[in-house]
C-alpha cells in the first residue's frame, strides 16, 4: 500500500479530525482512510435523476386508493358568446 503525507493542516481541522476519529473508535489515520474511501466511492457511483431515486424509494410501497364515485355527469362549459 502507498503512503500519503499531508503537511500544513490547520490546527482546528486536525482537532476536528481527532474528535471524529474518537467518536468512531478509530485512529486519526484510519478515520482519514474512511473519509477518503467514502468520498471517492460516492464519486464513482452513477448519478441518478430525482425521478429515478423517488421511484426506487417507493417502488415496493403499493397503495391502492379508492376512486371516488362521480355523481354528476360531465356538462359543457357555459362560455359567453
């Protein structure tokens, strides 16, 4: 495996990374690997449109709603002449 060295990291960023790593029970190095892996995998994922994502989200949720009965017959519009 390759080694990557990053220099001149802002102290606040390093502290935030340290806290995040602690929350996840990892070393800072392991946390950076996890972050890079997550971000780069997201870039590789094919992008899908909103309609496709909504369809996939609700594809298994079949809901049959009753259609209300129509009591009035359709009538022509009364337009001024």
